[in-house]
């Protein structure tokens, strides 16, 4: 029994639902359901997310310096970074682990198959997409590809 307890504790610490140290604020349109589905994905993977419904997403994005060509469905702020769109929890955690000198990351649009856009309404459909680093000058480069 003692050996099982010794094994169970480290395994519990490795669980994807283990709380992540950085709290996040997700700004979303009040009528959007997929935004909350994405927030639930993040929570299920240990990211503490507070969702704020607002009709001022454009203003919030301007305040964070998000180029309009990189806009996703919603915007999240975490660890001093802006995360635009349906970026997966592992990619957000990678960003916070690597701590690059950038504004944030973006998944423009609403690709089917991304977290929050993977419901039964889409069947087996999956879009190919790239999560982009948003550099200080507004330029981008690929951070993570999904094919």
C-alpha cells in the first residue's frame, strides 16, 4: 500500500488537469459558445481561466497591440502575453515555459479541429493551421503547425 501511495502522488502531479501557476483572462463576445468551449479545454488542462464577456474586443485588442490580421475568435492575456484565438493548452504552456521576447501568439480565424472548434457538428473534419508568434514589430513566424 505504501508503494502505491509513493507512485500515485507523482502521477497525480503529472496529470494534465494539474493547476498551472499563471492565471489567465479570456475576453470573448457574450454570444459566442465556442469561446467558452475553449476556456473549458484550458481549464481541463490546468490553466486557471476567467472568462469576461465584452462587446469591446476590438478595443481590448488595440490595447494589447494585436494586429487585426491576426485576430481569432477571442483574446486571452496570460503571463504578460496575449493569446489570440483557439490556441491549445499545451501550446500556451510551451509559450510560458520558453518565455520568448514577443507580444504573444495567435491562431487567426476559427480553424475546425482546434480546441473549442472540435464539436460533433464538424464530424471528422480537421483544418490544417499554424499558431503564430507575434513579434514586437507585429511580424509573425510559425510557432506550432497542425497538419
